[in-house]
C-alpha cells in the first residue's frame, strides 16, 4: 500500500487501507449480508407490512415504568439496610462481574419455573446473546469440539460460534419440532469421525425461527440422550411467557444431573432496552489440582474479558420490576401473552380463510400452528429467496424473512418465517391477505402447467 | 464418566462432569487466579487500606443524577420532535446495533478532543472492554497476525486477546513511558519471522498500570511509525479528564491517515455503572467486489454476535449527561480531575516525606511522578509477589497490586502498582506510611549484609 508521511498536506485516506479478506471471517458471514438486505428492504418500503422483526409488541411498555422500577430497586436496597452511600455505589459503580441481582433472578426462576439453583450458579449478562457467547467460549476448548444446532437455527448462536471459529453440526428439525433420533444419529456420526459433540443448542419453547415447541416426551428423551452421550444442553428460553396458558417445564427444571445450561432473557418480556439476560450454569468443574468451581465461575471469568459487568443501571431496573411482582416474570406478561396468543390466532385464522385447505394442497403451501410465541413457518412451492422477498415487498407491500437465513448448512429455500409479535390485528389481516396474493401468484408462475392442473 | 439415567432417585451430581482442562484456555490464565487472590486478600483484610482498585472516586456521584440525566435525554428527544410513542421505543426497545447516541458522542469528541469524525464511524459499546474485544475480533483474521502490546500492559486487552487465541508480542515500556525504538525493533523482528504485526495497543494518557503519559514527541513518532510499518494503533483513552490541566492531544486527533482506532469510555469519568464505551473506527475497508465500508461497520457486525446492542437505558443516561454540558465530558470532570490530581500529589508527597532521597537510593526504591490519573508505579528491591502482598496486608494493613500481574510475557517482579483514585487524603497519608514501613522492613531482610552497609 502507499505510504503517507505525517504532516504532508491533506493526505487523502487510502481507500485500500484495509481489505475485508484480511479481517476475521465472521464479518463475511453471508447471513449478515442477508440481514443487511432485509433491513434495506424494510427501509425502502416503509409502507409495507412487515412480518420480519422478532420484536416484542411495545404497546404495553410505559416510559414512566423505568423511573418507577429503578426507584423501587433503590428503595429495596435501602429497606435491606444499605446506607445512601451504599445505594449510590450499587447503581453508580462497577459491580461484581457475575452480576448484583443474582439472588433476585434465582428467586424469580424458582417462583416462575421451579428451577431451584443457588444464586452463585447464575451469571447476569448483556442479553441472552452475551450468555451464548460466554458459554460457548468457556465450553469449547479443543479443535475437535463440535456444537450441535438444530436446522433451522437462531442466527445468534451460529453467529457467536462463527466469531469463535467453532465447528458446527446441524440436526434437521422435523416438521413438528425437535427430532431426538436425528440428534442421536449426528452425535454418533461425529463421534465416529473422532470429533467430540460437546453441547446441543435448543429453544424448546416457540423456537426461533420455526415457532415449534418441543413436546414433553421429547424433552425427557433429549435429557436422557444428553446423559447417555455425555453432552450438555444449552437451553435458550426467550419465548417463555409469551403465550397464553402455562408453558411446559423447562429442560432445566427437569434436569437431575447438571446436563442443562439454561439461558434466559428479559428482552422479549420485560424490557428489551435494558439488555439483561442470564445463564444458569451449575455444572461442577474440577481442575488438575482437584479444586472445584461451577461452570458459572468460569463463565464469569470470560465475562470479565467481554463486558466486565452488566450495567448496574439495567440490572437495577430489571430487579425493580421483578421485585414488584414477587419475582414473577409471568405476572408482568399476562396481558402481553394474551396479545401474542391472539396475534398468532389471528394470523392462523387469516391464513386459513385466505388459503382454504383445498387450495393450500393444490398449491403445495402449508404452515405450522403455534399457540403463541412470535413466529410461524410457511412452506411455499417456490424459492423464497431475497429476490422473491424484494419482489413481494415492492409489488405486494409485505415483508417476511427467508427461512434460508436460518439454515447454517444451506437449505430452507422453500419456507419463510412470519413474525406476528409486533403487528396489530388489522395489520395481520391485511398483511396475510397481501401475502396470500403473492404466494398464489408466485406459486402459479413457478409450477409447470401439468402441476397446475393436478 | 459415570452415566446417570433420568428418573433414578436423587442422582448426586458427578463431581467430574467437566474438567477445567477441557474448557477454553482463557479461563486458566494465571492472571485470573492472581486477580481472584487479590480480591480474596481485600475481602480477608477489610481494615486494610487498599491501593489496589482502579475505581473512580464516588464522592462526586449523586444517585438522583441518574433520574435527571435520563429525564434530560427523554426531553431532548421530545424537543427534537419525537412523539411519546417514539420516545418510549427509544428507551424500551432494541436499538440499532451501532448505538443510538452516536451523534451525541461524535459531537462530544469534537467539543472535547478536536476529534472530527462522522457519527457513522462511532460504535457504542458496553464499556471500553467490549470495544477492545470487537476491534480485535474484526481486525485479526489470520494465524500470522500479531497484536503488539506494551509491557506492562492493561490486563483487559491481553485477556480479550487470549479469549480470541491471538498471538501477542510485547514491547518493553521505558521508565519514562512508551518506547518507539523498542516498538520498531519488535515490528522488524516479527516481520522477519513472517508474522504480521497488525496493530499496537497503547494508553497514551496516565496508562494503566504504569501511570506514565506519552509525551508529544512520542505521539508523533508513534504515528509515523504506524504509517511506515503499515500497522494500526489502538488508542485506549479511559484516563483522559482525570488530571488537572489540559491533556495532550489524542493520537486520533493527530491522525491524518486513519491509522488510529480510538477507544473511549465513560466508566472512569461519568458513570461506571452505565458501562458505556465506544470505538471510533473510520478506516475504509474494501472487499473483493470493490464495495467499501468503514471498519466501524464491520465492528458493528461483530457486536451483533456479542451483545446485539448497548442497553438503550445506559445510552440514554450518558447522552443526557453529555447534553447537559453541551457535549463536554471535561465539564463534568473539573472537580474529579482536581481531586485525582490532589490525590496523586498527596501520594507523592507522602512517599517523598517517608522515604527521603538518600534512604530511597540506599534501599533501591523509586517511583514515577504522574501529575494525575489513577496509578503510579513503585520499584522495590524485593520480589513483590502474592506472598509478599499477603504478608503486607496481614502485618501492615495495606494492599497494592503486584506489577507482575500486568506483564503478559512474565517479569515485573520488583514493582507494585498503587492506585490513588479511590482513597481520601487521610487514607493516602496513613496508607503510604504503612507501605513505607513494609518496604523498609522487606528491603532490609532481602538485601545481603554487605549490601546493607553499602
């Protein structure tokens, strides 16, 4: 490259200062370009109805709640005997790397989920994303270690794995959810290739992207499988309490032998902008000198090199909210959960009404039927790629996410993800109507004449 | 390992579930054990005066400021034309990955530092620590890439490098600060070994741990060196505005050719508990298809896999504080800077008084003379290790940090770091008196009889 000496007049920056190929490969992940494209499409067609963003509905948020929750936590500290100076330190200063609201979160997990773990096994993180990165970094030590992920899979975990140059193995998800037999086959294949399947990532409830929920039998089978093959389960749980009716037990609450690392988030329920998540890692770790620690302690060490500690301010507001309901996150989510259930029902109703069973079968279109959560999957007979998305946004005024974005090993070209969480009923009705017109037109043009008359 | 089937009664957790040697090597970094030991010592001797924690003094913090700053930012958004719903979204929802207060930070950098960069080159991070991790991850793509660090060096950057399995090369710091000749020698050595020195990390102002400040001539020489050898400079700037009198120009403000990635933090000045930092990365990046981006864009991609976005709440409070002083961080720090200057002077005065020049020379003790900041270094004639620290805490009631904690390649066994930022003048006077007694006693016992009579 050209050399420019300091002090020369107006040395224009060399446009070749850095080459992308010299940067870490994770910045060149094609999924990132896809996401950028999706954002551009959303920006370019502001009038389009978007089933893309996996955001919580914000009609139930209230700006003044932030002040109330923060004040509530400060009052809680004062009532617990902290002096004004100590209260100030708790909110203003650096805090413990593992977090200062661990007891509040542990109490909440017991109250809501029946997860009974010591506060010392909890690490408070900057959202579930940091929890994933820290857990992966702690657990993956050797070049033969493999992370098992469902296919399709949330891009946050595959992104964190790429950032750390980890090896992935994908486990095809069945139409009705997680497939334990497929997982076991992959484990055996990996072991036969002298690799070490170390952990399997799952979202048992209202999974992102599929919207599927793992049944009780599969949960028990998965735990047994993890035990038998000596792997850990990374249970990500952002979509609990976003559906009417009680959820199934978490894997962690069923875990009798420390097989489950449980990752949680308050970003989909309480307060996205606080970016507070956590990881429960009560696994014992032994070193060569016979000393023991918890996996949470090792994760904390990693956190010290990533964010030092989760903002005290965010922790304070989240703790204030939890304390206001006796630790019950569920109590905050009665109205939102009903809303998400209603939105999903409205979406399914509109799909049913617009694409009756006979036409659906003729076209080769189908979808799953979640009872809540944020997402559902629609199978289509044409290639649901970015070109197709751009056409749909421009001509039909509706946006969705190509399911191929969520297949780290390729695939998913004939499905799209609809997010229903952020839309009103009127938007859902109109959006599904537009989407149906697009699907119908696109299916007609992609099928051969013979197919069209079957 | 033993296999436990689900459903057997009370299966006690296997204590060998995880072995530390199977975890990532970064959790076994001996520096982490050293830091744990330091924390234990601090906990075990609560009556000891501690020169260890590199924390800002909190006597100037006021809990109610949090509410005022947050309200100030919300009012600012409303005055800028945002509707109440938009204001709510700005604080409650997920925000842009690169941050929502980038323009406020860019304005502040111009007002305080004369750093004139577009807001698009700024990424808001969870403290400077995340900025370091993201920048390293973006920049280090190949196995031959080498990160240059001063020796001694802040443990946050070496920890982040270990987490990413990067190769380090250390550059010995001279007694009076950064040594450009030593840096050039290391660069040439690394290049000769077919490695690629990619970037050099520096804290030009009141460095952690040494307390040294890089002179103006060294700053210019360093920029020239970076240009000539095609490396980037990672300028970490947490200790600006913590000293009376105007600081020297940042490397970034002197940078004419995008050689400097500037990392900043509000954790030492405005609000540690908000955990808001930032990175300025205006370097152009070109890909194989000729498309250009800024390094900030690539860092943002990495951030999406680490924390998704910096908490909106933390950003709002920090922006509220900056807006209250027309963007001037310096204006918030007039009183703290005077306090840090006075604390450093008090420390130096007490050292001078307790260890007059003649005795100092006899013992082989010395220290540098920062004009502010948080740290100074004391050279001692004995091994200042953890055993020595434990003895000092127990027998003399004073705590410090062994400088060896900050030497990634080993060394630093005869120096200790004193942090003066967190102590009152009375604590400093008493603490230095105790420390002097320890140094004197320890120096006497470690010198041979001949030496003692020289």
